[in-house]
C-alpha cells in the first residue's frame, strides 16, 4: 500500500506560528504581558513583605514565575486546539486554528494552588536574600515582563520597543545591581538588552549567584536533607555559566546533589521553550528528560527555572508518575534556620 | 547592530555540514525530517537570508521548533552560534514586511542537496 499523505510529509507538530506571534505581540502592546492577564499580578506577591522601594540592589522578577501558571493554562488551551490523532491533526484543527487570532482576548484562570506556589517561590527568594545579608529593595512600579519571549520568537521591533521601556524604568531608580530570579530574564537583561538599548549596562546577577557570593552568611539547619536530583536549565548552564552555584548552595543546605546522566553544560532541555508553539513536541522532550531525572535515583527533583518546573511537572503527570519537583528556592528556604 | 540578514549569511555560511550537532539536538530524533535538527535549520536560515527560499510552512516549522537550548553548539567544530543564527532567522519571518509569505512549500530535496 502506498504511504498516506501525512506519512509522506511527516507528523507535523507546530500550531499556526504566525497567529501565535500576532497574539503575543498584541498582548504585549495591550498589557505588557505575553498572555492575557492583569499586570498587577506581577507585584501582588510582595504585599505585606515590607520591602523598601529604593536601594542599591534591586529585585527585578521579570514576571516569569508569576506568569507561568497563566502560560501553562494558555498552553493547555492551545494543546486542546492541537488535539487529534497524529497525521491528520492539522487538517482537523484547521477550522479551529483560524480562531487563534481572537485568542488574545480569552481569559485564563490558573488554579489557586499554582498561583500560591509561584508566590512561595518569590517570598522564599526574598527571605533567602535577606538571610544572606543582602539589602534588597523592590521598586514595584519598575517590575515588569522582560519581553524575553518576543526576542526568542524573533519579534525584534516589538521587543526593542518593549526593552527600551523596561530599561528606562530600571535606569530611573538608579540601582547599582539588578537581581533577577530566572535564567531567561537573567540572560535577556545581561546579554541582550545591552545590544538593543543603547547605554544600558547595569550589573545583572541571578539571585543564585548573589546567594553563592554570600554563602557564608547563610545559616541552614544541621543534618541530612535528602538526595536531590538537579536539573540544570539550558539558559543558566550554557548561556550564563551558572552551574556550580546551585550545587554549592544545596550542599550547604544539607542536600546530597545527585547528577542525572546529562547535567551541567551537557544538560538536556525540558522542552519548555516551545510549549506554546509545539505542545506535543515539547511534551515528548519533557517526558524524555523526566525519565532521565527519575533514573538518577533521588528523592526530590530540583529545578532552577519556572519553565522547567512547569514542563517537567506536566510531563510526570502525563506519565502517570507522582514525583516531588521543587524549585531551588523552596528547597533552600525550607532549610533556613539554626 | 549588524544587519541580521548579513549576519546570518556570514555566520551560517561557515557551516561545514558535518552534522555532529545533530546527535545532541532534542528535537531532531522526534521530528519528521532534518529540518528539525540544527544542521537543517542553519542551512534553511542561510538560504532564507540569501533569498533563495521563501518562508514556507516547512521553513517556519523548522526554525520555530528549535528550543534555542544550545546543546548543538557543544559539538560544533567551528563554534558556530547556532541558536543565534536560528533566532535571527526567525526575525526574518516574524518581522512584518520581511519575507513573510504563504507561498508553496520549499522543495526539501533542494534545501538539503544544495550544500553537499
């Protein structure tokens, strides 16, 4: 029997990229966020934390941790549109995909549990920085989405305009050091912004680097905290060379760090960067990595990036496995104390 | 900043077509053709920048399925900035007025035979 047309062209994975790019650009222009949502969600986590607005060292979250629950919901919505049996899926979904252009207006409502986890990560980071003796300020009006997805997707004109606004806001508070909390924001601020925004050259450090620099100030509980399999995010390990720092911190906090088959610079991607463009392909990559982390034989899996956390969590759920995945900040915060 | 099109032509044009990068690419073994691997993507980016192909659905699929994870760069013998080439090539597709087209698919044989 001759092969079918889908078999000849191969099983294709991507959603309508141009529509997704339009949605992304449209969302950014309307709210400054890549997915539908209220801009206030970026800063609401800090209510009641009594953080100063001004200081030499400021926290810039870039919004990924806060936005991830919304991005997850949005990706799941897109994945449903993509649904259908391999081969004929694009044909089946074609009618629905035409509606993608109006998706920027849909409302996504993440679960309370996911929103609470993101809040806990942010609070843990602040508490860790304070415990390390870092006088951290949080100018709420300056915190925003960094625009990293615009850059990654090649939307250079929209990114440049967005980056200029972000950089102007950051420069207006006159901080000497900007502390970031996820690998993508760290990279885009440190390496990409200076190429797109003339004169933008502040010191940008990940909170992990800052904690490692001040490791002697951190007091952790005594005793064995368990075996932790570390998943290095590509953007820390290969773009920013942040590899030793999380291991040092986990070690000091009493954890035994277990290396998966591929770790450090040789790490394997979680599949997250294409979750909104090619959800099925993204999931297959995540499942490969999830199995690999599992084979390493730890009790907990540590992620250092909200995208990795989200994608690996979904992968384990898809595989029907219950695994304890935790953000590095949560693991370290748990161990703070005499 | 350099003109992205010129930058792609300059850097991607150096690809040796050795294929060492493919072994490390997470998407290559899962994709239906070599456009899902770094070697294919770099050469598609090169031809797109030169204006030899248009941004067809196959081109979009190839360039936008990349994770930008840079695993491929670990084995490139001439240290090509592969992820940067691919990201810059996305700019040629995403930017309005630049090469955006719904024209027919490229001939894959043409793409992969061209540089061998």
